[in-house]
């Protein structure tokens, strides 16, 4: 704990001041360790008068501890007549401790724990389900003579409010620190003094703690509201940033697409021009194969000129002989009948006739 020496002086002065008031609350004489355990649980976060009243009602209502063990937390609170905000929590912790003892020993008893050394005994008690540091410290102090001063939340608040301990320390830290400030032989007297202080200030402390709880709740609510509003603003800003980023990405994408389109169009226009020039210069390009003759070995294809011999088919002009059919003009010989002019001789006869 921070400023331990300073708080130690204040704590010692506070204890001396409380002892002068002579309002110690002596612990009840209970020979059964189970009774001490149950009563201490009823005293946790409460006062001695309230714990005494709850103890009397519980003893009158129960048959044995097995009945309490198998009861529900609300039923245990009803047996004790406890109507505080911690009633069911107190009943649930009591049920858990009794159940744990039963599972250990198949009976609700604590006799076997005393067969162990002090260190093992402390560990066995502190390991009980539902037990609090206040309950374990008080039981060890009264039943095992192991020094320690029980401290619960309300006592921690009172010590912090009086400036005896750091108000930021937890209950466990304060309890461990108080135990180091008190000698083992003085533990019971200091506990009785502090418990009497709690009994006298319990109602006032409860009201102050309730006010602080309400104030803390308001602060927490306001903080939650501020956090929600800040989160909303941050979400809106993030949404704007995302929209801007999306717009920039879309602009970059459209620009890239436009650039690609322009490149494609330029490439297409170049392709058209080249194709036109290629078509015009196509004959010249056919001479290009001559360049392929550069490889000496590839000159062999020159032999392929042999197809020039294929000009031989020129001999096919032979069919010109087929003009022979011109001989068919022979029928011209048929003109021979022209000889029929012989009848001209008949004219001679005519002449003969004339002569006659």
C-alpha cells in the first residue's frame, strides 16, 4: 500500500481513540467451529445486532446443518429473516461452504481440519467455496488462534474515509495490511473495537455509501453517454472518411479505365494505319522472302525453281492439232456439185435448138 508508514500512524491513532470509547463488541462464545463459520457469515457486511437476530432465527428454524445445506439461498435468507440487499448473496455463500465441507468429509463437520498444521489449516479454510477474507480471518482468529483482523467492504470504507488507509486499495489489500499492523495477541481486541465502531456507524455509513453509489452511478451514466456520443461522432467521421476513400478509389479506377480505353483506342488507330500501309506495300513485302535466303543453307529452296519446268505443260499446246477439225472443211469439197454447172451444156442444147 502506498504511504504505508503514514497510514500506519493514523491507523494506530484511530484504534486507540476507539478503545477509549469502550464500545467493544465481544465475540459470542461458540464452541462448535461450524457455528462460528455460520455466524461469521451472517456478520459479514452487517452489524452485531443484525447478526445476532439472524442467528437466533436460523437456529430456531433449522433442524440441522444438512437442512441448511440443501436449501436455496432465498430459503436460507428467509430462515434468517434477512431482507437486506445482500441477503441472497449471504445465503448462497453459506450454502456453498456447507456443501464443500460435506463433499470433503461426507458430513458437515470441521473436526478433520484441526488435524492439520496451521499453514494447511489456513489453506483449507481459505479454499472453501463462497468464503470471503472477512469470514476466513475471523474463523482462524477465533478457532485456530491464527492472528488476523477481519475486514469487509464497509470497514474498509470507514478506514478510508477516516484517512487510515488508501482509498484506492481493495478490501483484500487493506485486510492484509491491517493484519501486519496488529500483533497476533491483540487481534481479538482490535477486531472487537473495529466491529463496535462499525455497529455505531453502520446506518450512517450505509447512507453515505448509498449516496456515493448513486453519484458514482450518475458519473458512470454520464461517462457512458459521453462515450456513446463520442463513439457516434467517431463513427460518423469514420463513415465520411470511408466515403471519401471510396470516392477517391472510384476516381482512380475510372481514371485508370479511361487511360486503358485511350491506350486501346490509340493502339487500334495505330493498328489501322499499319494495316493500311501494309496493304499498300504488300507487294514489296513479298520481296522480303528474298532476305530469308540470307541463310546459306536455306538457299536449297532455290531448287524449288524446278517448278519452272512445269512450263512443259506448254506442250499441251498440242491440242492445237485439234485444229485438224478444220479439215472438216472438207465438206467444202461437197461444193463439187458446183459441177452441176454442167447443165450449162444444156444451154448448148438450147443453142442447138436455136441453131435448129
